[in-house]
C-alpha cells in the first residue's frame, strides 16, 4: 500500500510517503486481527491531498511483482524482529493453542513460510476482495467543520462503486474447548515467563466491561493482587492481566515475567490461586471503584491529541460499533463487585485455559 | 497546534460506495509557533525552575520534570543512582508504598520516576482537581523517601533481574557495546557492562544510597514543567507549600569531549538463536545540541536516515528489501557531547548485503552531500512534525523540559521553525564532512551473527 497507486507514486513525486513527509505529517499503518488502518496526523491545510491519495490507493493500487519481492524480505525482517522477543514468541504459541479453528489462531503477521511464498496474485485477490468503500470507514478528527470534511470524502471517494461481491464473513466457529491446554517454549534466554489465557466473548458483548475491571483488579498498581503476591514477593519482575477484545472473540490473559531463581510451577500456582480467590470470595467495592475512577481519568487523558482519539475510535469501529467510543465508559461505571466475581467464575475455568511457559536455555 | 476538547461534534454518514465516514470536530485554537513562549510562565519556586504552559485541554495536567541524579553521577558505585531512584515509590517516612499508591490509584493519577544517564526524570499526569495531591506526593517521595532496608533488598533483586533480562536483548547489547566503543572511560554516555552492573548491585549498600540521596536530591538544578488545564496561581502556591524549605542539589556532570576513534571498530556481540541482528554504526560527534553546527548536522542526518523518505529507508528497505527498519540520528547530546548513529536490523542471512548497502549509502551521502531539493523537502518535514509533536500536553511538556535541560531559552520553541528554514546547503554538507568520517566508523552487530541456521529456528 506504500508502493504507489495510479495517480500518486514515487516516479510522479507525489506518493503517499513523499506527500506526507513534505507536509510534516506523522503517518503509518498498522494491521491487527480484524482490521488494517492507515493514518496520518497533519495540518488541516494538507488534509485534502491526503484524502485524495487514500481514495486513489483504495482501488488504483500498483501491485507489481518486483515490489512484492522487495517487500517480502522487509516483512520477514519484521517477523524476525518479533521472534527476538521471548514474550512475543510465547504469546503467539499460547494464542495459537487457545484458538484451534478460528483465524485468531494465526498471529497478525502470519507464519514465516506464508510471508516468503505469498504470490502477487494472492495479494491482488485479497486487495480486490476487501479494499472497497463498503468495507471501510474514514475517520477525521480535528480542527475541521464536519460539512467540509464530509464534502472532501464525497469528492474523492464518492465515485468509487461498492464491491461487486459481498465482503466475505468468517464462517468458521471455534469448537468447544475440552480441557486445559499447555505449551512450552524452549529457546536460549535468561529469564522465564508464564502466560495463562482464557477465551472470552467478543468486544461488544455485555460481560466485557466486567472482565476489563477484573484484569485491572488483578494487575494494576502496587495494591493489585498479582503485584502483592508475585512482584512484592520477589517472584516476578512484572505481572499483568487484561482482556484482548476482538470482533469475534477475545482472550483474557494473565502473565508473569519471572524473577531470577523463581520457579514456573510456584508462580503459576499463585496466579491460579489469585483467580480462584476472586471466584470464591469476590472483589471489594473499593477495588472496583478504584478501577472506575482510573478509567474516568484515562478517558480524559485519551482526549489529549487527535491521534489518541482516533486510535481509540478506530478500535471500536473495528469491533463493530463506533458508538461504544462514547458509551463504553458508562458500561465500565456500572460494573459491580458481583459482576466481576460472576465473570471470573464463568470464563476463567481451568479446563478452558491455555497455559504457556517460556523456559530459557542458558546462553551467554 | 493546541487542541481543546471542550466542544466536539461527532457525525457519521454513509454515501458513495457506502463508505462510512466519521468526523469528530475538536474545536482547536491553533497557536502559531511564535505564540508559545508568550504563554509560558517561568518562575523559580522554592529553588525549582518551574515552567507552566496552559492549554485549552479540559481537566488534564501533564508534568515532566528532572533533576541531576542519574547513573553518571554515582561515581563510587554505578548502581546507586538507579537503586535510589527505584526507592522513591517504595514508601515515604510517613506512608508505606501501598498507602502512597492507593492515594494515586484512587483518582487515576500517574506518577513515575526513571533514572537515566544524567537525570532522574519525573513524569506525572492527573485530572486538574487531583494536581495538588500529585504534587504533594511527588515532593514527599523526593524529599522524604523511607529508604528502608527491606525495600532496598527488594530493589536490588528487581534491578539485578532487569539487568539479567536485558542480557538477552539485541538492542540493549548493541547499545551497550556501541557506547563503550565510542565514549572513553569516565564519559557520562559510556554505559557500564552487564558484569559491571551485577558487581555494583551486589556491592551496593544502604549507606551509599542514603549518602547519594542526601548529596544529589534537591531543588538547585531541578526543572518542573506543567502543561494543560492550569490554575497557575494555585499551582505556584502548592509547589511553594510542598517543596518550601528543601535545599541542596548538584549540577549535571560535564566531561571532556569524546573524540572520534582513530581506527575503525567492528565488533560482534553474539547472542544465540536470534532471528534478527541489531546493528549500530556511528561515531562521537563532539557536539552538544546547543552548538551551532548541531542543527545543520541534524538536518543532514534526517535526510540520510529519518522516516520513510530518508535515503536509508528508500534504498536499503524500499528498493532492496534488506531490512524492516533502518535509520540514522544524533543522540545523547543534551548535557554533553553526543554521537551520530545508524540503527538497523537484518536477518543473519542478509546481514552482509545489508551492511554493504548501508556503507554504500553512507559513502554517497558523505562524499556527495545532500541536494537542495532534498534539503527543502526535509525542512518542511522537520517543521511540520515538530508542530504535530507539540499538539499534546505530553509532547509539549517533553519539549519544554528538554529545551531547558539543553541550556536553551524557551523562545527556542518559537524560533525552531525559522532556524530550520535558515539552514543552508553549504552548512549541512559542511557539517557532514566535519563530523562524520566513514573511515573511522564504529560498527556493532548484536545477534546470531554467522549462525544463520540457528537463527532461523
């Protein structure tokens, strides 16, 4: 998508990179499980030129085999850089084990052999399937009158037709998990880590706010349960918990980076014990209220700059309902201690878990 | 560009090929660059250099601060500065760490300390109503940390573990080796080795830590920048109340300039089973940020290695496909002379090709210089991205802090676009020839160098 389109490209001196750099923009693109987004933060006076380029590359992209060849090794190096990080490797293996059938089984960047062997015809097919206006949302945030922004989008995207075929939906359903799963990663390294994942509902489901509060109670700050039992006891350098909510499903992940000398078994037992304690005894109103206040403050911080606003908004668009950008804070504020205990009981069952250990082989 | 979220409108509509369009209008007051310094309030309160910049954002205040208490100042035991910094949020004389954290967490306020080469950095963020609480806790943690034996023992374990964790990272190991090859012993930018860290942590004592805190923690050279929804008279009163009566503090450490190596260095840090090699290549510049040749060299370096349109990215990545990331920049020149460096990653099997391409581009840039069209395009990029960076409270606070730390007047923020515009082609190409010498390059490669099969497992 950065190799040029019919009307905007390097030889013409007006490619997306050249245009945005010449206008002092901060720009890039990211891919995730459900969506790809292209973004730029730039002065209002430069917006029209950027909209024109984005509209052109939606349907007029250059897809040359020579460009694909050069880009393959670029993306492979991105993949290789990710593999340098032990926790990335562990998380990919845990997620691949947790999801057997649904496409979330695959990491976002894909497998090395797929990167190396994908053909330009396959890229063309993907592009022609998904890059259509009826499968896209343009978001514009900043110092601009809505009517002006909408007119710009109409001007450049208005002539692009709908896709000739319906945008395909994923029909695969994840089968029911029939027992606890485990993975172990052995690679040269220094310190171990443990990750426990549980499949949870998709981003728009009603239990997500309570699961998000549960993650914060477990891991946010020095008074969190995992800090007190793992980090403060010198068993972990860091511990985390949270829900990764996606369009079709999510996972609730609990992690710990082991301190020198700490045993995987002991750390895992403590992580599980803390979850069981919440299931049996619940959480306090103080704990929940604290998370709600923190979330309110985070909402204010999240309005600090257009890029913060648009990245948050985009994730809700990807999840399927942009109005959650406005409504979700109220959903968090309505979470009760009973909700947190209920979702812990409902979703964090051992026989629905996938546990991963990173066990380093000593190297120098 | 200063942005307010006081009024906003969200519209959503579908048209054309049914694309969805969302427009969130944020009423923004565009501050032209020349307006910034006029709105800054700078004053000394209780000996602290306080810089306040009010913006139109509602309810949010961001703080960036620093004082000289970094690793380079701990000359007896190199681990003491970091260990002292780690103790700040581990309780005060009047509250344990859980009580302190609870006060901040209950209102969603953030307060963090980080020890760098020269400075203890302070970052905080809160809602406007909670700023007095944040300032009070910040002052208590800086002035009256508990410094208990139990927490000190925990800090040593945590620090030792984090050093051990870094041992396996190609980026950290490349940076460590690069700084040790470029800067002589005793230079503030020279990083300790992994073994030196472990030895220092093992030997660190409570007495050394308490002595370091007493010597270096004070208002004398501390800068505190506040940006956002500010009630400035109230903030002044709070700072005076919380920090009044505090004394002490020593300046940042200056050191003789490092000189470029007389002979090239090519060093490998081997790490097993790494699928990507990190490369750092560069030299000492002998320049500080505020030196007159610094800006022309920075502009030339940006043409060479900053962003997607730089020479390195457009050739080594885009045309030849040899790397995901390659860039070039100037670093570590805030308090003393710094370095310039190329930073890249390559698959072990493409390392030789990648290095050859990088060297070719370096030679071309150094020998032929940059062109006038490149210079003009880069000026727009530098000015525009600088202004985008000032559009958040965090970006503005960080810029004002670094401006003060560099010993520059705050009007530099207004002057920067004009300074960039004024840079000439001769200045840029002259600076490249004066401060870069490809024949004396220090090259560090960290990863599974020469072990392609193991790296691809």
